């Protein structure tokens, strides 16, 4: 923008894809925000954002169209393999589908959202993120659809709106830190002793880690181009802290496979889990994939949906099949190391290794 202005060009920017213009929201000292809560309060204090505008009824075409290429010639649709073959089970592209999904969520999903959004085994989220990422719906449209919903508790509306504003916060960070997808915001993590086990990374991408909640998430990602938000955090924590693999590899995999891949949200969220980002979760907060699964998918419905090898496992062992007695495994048709993998790492040992690695940069700081 500055370069354009220096060339005596009139520059105007519009927050059509955001609730705010990143260059205009500043702290009391005139700088960018690095902590989410003050950022939320700043936007909240400005009142309701401008109401969304409906699409124009008509557009005046140019007198001459520029030359262009045929989209079909780009061969963007996957063929070998067609990894999008199951996307239609969940997704219908386009603005009309986005508006229908928004209306259905406001009517049926907004009430109870604060609790339900963390449960991957139920339909508890809006599923609007791909439509947002692809510009099929605006955050202003979503924000204003939640106004005056009489049967939704205020805490549910606020929690949902905070998720929309987290996306704005991510763009705020990206605007002020253009290298967010590739460079640690907290530079002390530049010295973190990452390792890379190619086989372990491949098994993570394929959902074959031996930890059911992680595997369910990674398989949902491959099947539908999407992963439940709670499980994204669990899967990311597993890659970063159980396997000690650089967060940038995970960020790149998500960027390649998510239908809601978003350069700001993806980078900011991976850095949040890694502890290297703005307002980040501390590195020593290491998710236990077993207890996280038991807490947020207590009956194992999510696992049974995406890890069919375990569909007959009883609730007691579905999150820890490696602890099940042989008789239980046999009754469920599970043979560890054959039709379902043994854990690729011992979580307790991996946790200790991660903390030791963190202490190296902590002590050096």
C-alpha cells in the first residue's frame, strides 16, 4: 500500500473478507495487537460492524474482455487419486449453499454451541469455514445473522462470535507479520531442536499413529478435506510435541488438504499450538491424546465414524486399544500391528522428551 501511495496512486482497502481493516485496528500505543482478548474487546467496543450488502442485481460488463485461459486447462480437479471423491458427503460449494448452512446453524446449532463445539462426535459446529475461506459468505453476514436470536443463550452467541473474530485476529497477525506461515513469531523458537522422522510423519498424515483420536482426525481430513477444530489441536499437538516435528510441516500439510485452508488462520493456529505464536498456548501444555479423546468423544462415536477398524471396541478401550486385554481385542476383531497399528510413540516418554527439548531453549533465553 505504501509503495502504491508513493507512486501517487489513490489506494483504498476494504475489509470485505474481514470484520475489520487490519491496518486500522491499533492498540492504545498505536501498534498491532499480539493478544487476542484485548483485540476482541477493541472490536466489541466499536459496536456492531456494518450490515452486509446483498449482491448487486446486475453488473455493467467491460467494453472489452481481457484474454484469459480456460479453467479446465488448469487440471485442478483431482483424478489420480481422486482424493475429493467423498467431499460431496459434506460439502456443497457456492453462496446459496453457504447461506442455507448459516440459516440451519442459527436455527438448530447456535443454542448450545459453547459446549457442543468441542464434541467431534456430534454436529455441533457451523461448518461455515470453507465458505468463509473461499469468499462464498462474508463474516459480516454471519455476524448479523446471530443478532436477536431469542432462543440462543447469550454465552453461545458470544462464543461463536469470538470464533469469527479469531479469524480476524489471525489476519491482523498476518498483515503485520507477513512471514507468519514460515517464521516463528517468538524468535526463541528458532533454536528449538526439532527432529524429523519421515516414517512417523507419513503415518501421522495417513492416520496410522495408533492413537485413535489423532487417527480419526487425520482420516476425516483426507476423506472430507476437513477436521473438527478440537481434533485439529490434538493432532497438531501430537505432531509437534509427541513427534517433535516442526510445526511448519504440519501447517503445510493442512494448507494442502483442508477445504477451509486459510493462510492466516492456519499459520496462527499452528503457531498457537507450538507456543511460538501470538497469545500462544505455552509449549509445556501438551495434549494427552488418550484423555482428550475420552473427554470430548466419550462414547467413541467420532472414532467409529472414521476408524472403522475400531467400531466394535467397547467404550472403555476405544481410546486406548493398546491397553485392552487380548479377549477384548479378539471380540472386536482388532489385531494390533496388523489391522490397526500399535502406538508409534509412548506418549508419557514423548512428553518428557518434549519438555526436555523446550527446556533447552528456555534456559538459553
